[in-house]
């Protein structure tokens, strides 16, 4: 008689949980009670616990019972500037005394004050300043994060930032997606010579950083106080030739028609979007470009011109959310607070807010095939929450309901 093959053992089995898979068209994609089986860092079975195959349960090396806790995909923060030195509390005070963001920037403050701090910091100092921010994100359920450069603004200091970003990805159990944002603002040594600086970005920085695999995407701040649409297109063209995807800080302070440009280059995302036009929204929809909403900056700058949420909905554009963690306009490391602000300020539903930090954020990083939802074959990245209802994740300002974070099947928090 032929012996039946013995099923391979499961590394870890999670039972007695309620799962928000974010994997179908229903809000949250709920399974309860659910079972999740993990092997080699990936989900190999997920479904109603009563349907769990006996051989899966019998071959589990480890079993965790969650006593009714909620499990969601690990949160994904798809737009951050968390590698920086110093802070800009003084500018915060200036704004409260009447100064505008543009006035501060044109007076040498804003991004440039952080640039000076980053240029003065050693690589080790920059790492030590940034690591606690990544730890804080992880403690609130984040398993993947995008981190931008953009506070160096010369080849040596942009490389320093990108190397710190790479080190964070190596030393923390978080997937780090590095983005080169050399075109963040014009450095003072290039005052009046913006096109010359763009040539430095395109002829020296992008080729060098692409060759060293220090970045997977390129971003540009396309705005009146930053780079023009034509300069942005020059950078996008170069990035594309070097095999890098593009993203765009678009339409935050004014309509520069950045959305249509981003769509033309099949950008992963266009971010901020307070002044996105109907034509820009249509172009994004046609290109499959994700809208990344950043309510932290909207709130912190006391903006009043909201992004066109209803237009995004009608066009079927995925709406991602992110902390925009940065020292000047969104000094936060709380995705849950951003979910609350997105609901209160932009009118998102709690289900849309959670999708914004999971499946849609994954798409904004080009990672939707591996993370962002709880599905067979995807990485076993998830967060475990002690809440009664999923809406509590967006409801309780300052709440800390995250009980565990699982990365590739292993508990990391």
C-alpha cells in the first residue's frame, strides 16, 4: 500500500480571531471567527475557523489563540520624511502668530532649516534621530513604510540620507521602501539656477543612486515654491530611463497640473491633492495612479481647501492615507490619528480610512501583490488590535489599541 505524503508542518497558526482581510469589495472583508496559517513568512490558509482543514491544525508547530481580538493587515505608511535632524517648533510658533507656509519658506525657513540640520549631522546622528520615529510607527501597527530623502539637496548628503534609510530597513523588522526626493526644494547655493540644479539631480544623483540600488522611486515637489511642471517632467523622464518608478507631491498649495503629468508617467501615486482639478482626477483614474491623502499636513497648516474626495470616489481612484511624518508640516508618527483626521476633515468612512493604510497604501508603493490584505500567498504581515469594533481604530484619538505586530509570520512587537 502506498504511504500518503505527510503534509508539511505549518510554522504558526492563529485562532479565535476576527479578521479584517481588506481583500474584497465589502467593507473590511470580515471573517469571524477566523483562522490564519503561516509558513515561511506567508499566509498559506485563511478562512472561517470552522472550515480549517484538520491536517493544517494537526501540523502546526505553534498555535496562538487571540480570544476574539481583531487582526488586520499590517499598516503601510506610504508617504513619510521620517529621516531628519532637528525640529521646527519655532516655525510652528511663527505660523500661529500669522506667518504663512510660503512666507516661512521664502524667508529661508521651512524645508531649508531641516536641510541645514541634516547636512550638519553625521550619518550615525541621523540614524539615531530617526530610529525612534520608525519604532513609534511599528508600535502602532506599521509593517511597511516609505521613507523619502530630500533634506540633503546635494549628492553627498542625499546619499547619506538614503544610506540611513537602507540601514533602518536592515535593522528593523519593517519593509522600507526608499524614495529619492532630491527635488524637494532649491538649495541656497543654486539660488536663481533651478535648471542647473535639476541637471545635477538628473545627470549625477539619479544615475548614481539607481546604480547603487539606494532608491526604488523618485519623487518631486511640483509647486510654486519648489519645481515647475517642466522641471518635474525632466526628472521623471530621467527616473524612468533608469528603471525607477515615480511619485509626485502634487497640487498641495495650488493647481500646477501635476496630476496629469504624474498620470502620463504612470506614477505610483500623486500625494496631497488639495487643488486637484477634474482633468487631473480623470487622468489619474485612466492611469491607475493612487491618490495619497495627507490629513496631518492639512490639519497642521490649517488649510481649508479640501481634496476632491467625492470626485476620487466617483472615478474609482484608490485613496491611500499616510502620516507624512516630517518636522515642518506633519510631525506625527500616528497612523490611527491620521485615520481619525481623514474621517473628520475629509469625510472618509472608517472602512475607507483602514483601506487607506492597508490595501490602497500597498498599491501606492507598487506592493499590492505581496502586502496590504490578508490573502493566501501574501506575506504574513498583520496587526492585532484589542477593540470591539474596527471603527474604533479611527474613532479614539490618542488610543493605543495595538497589542501585537506580526512581520513575515513572526511577532516583532
